[in-house]
C-alpha cells in the first residue's frame, strides 16, 4: 500500500467516523422515525407538526400533494401505509439548515381500489424551521422487481 493510498484510506475512515458522530444525523433519524410513525398512525396533530408548511410530496405514481392534501389523504384513510421499512437511509448536508435524505424503502400501502407493494428509491429534504427539523419534500420512484431466476 502506498503512502497516498494509506492517507486516502485514513481520510475515508475519518470521514465515516465523523459522520457517525454527527448529532444532526441522530436528530434527523429520530425526526424521520417520528414522521413514519405519524404517517402509519395517520395522526393529524403529529403530521402537522412534522411537515413544513411548504411541503411538496411527489408520490412514486407521479401524484403530488402539498401539506394539507397529503395530511387529508392520510387522515381520511384514502391511503394507509401498512409497511414502511428502510433498506437504506443516508443523510448529507449541502447547505446550512438543509439536509438531504436518500435511500431505498419498502412500502406497502392500500387505497380504496388497490394495494401497492414495492421498493422505492427516494430523495427527501429536511429543513431547519421553528427550532427543529421539518420535512420539506419527498420524491420517489418504484424500482423494478428483480428478474426471476432461470431454471
């Protein structure tokens, strides 16, 4: 191993360890866990406090909701989340007071006419507002099902 590659490896390890110690990540994980719990519970009060007034929620279907319409969709029961399990959830901080959350999530939801079950790739935005992290935006797309193994 060369000196340059050793230094690069140390820098990478240091960056990973620093990210793991970043209190913003712990705060965002906690805020997002509360968001998911509020969505599953369809709790209007908790959702109102978690979502930014400027929320833009772009579903994997292409439908787009603002704060009021998304909360109404959940609270009315027109959409119910049955499973919401992260496979991957990463955070980065591109600007002061802004956090990007990206990854993959398994979501199973039901509407009056269908059940949707799949893995989504997503990008979400959190913004510091009102003394804490507020959920500002979501954009997701369905990932293709893995091909069946050939026999």
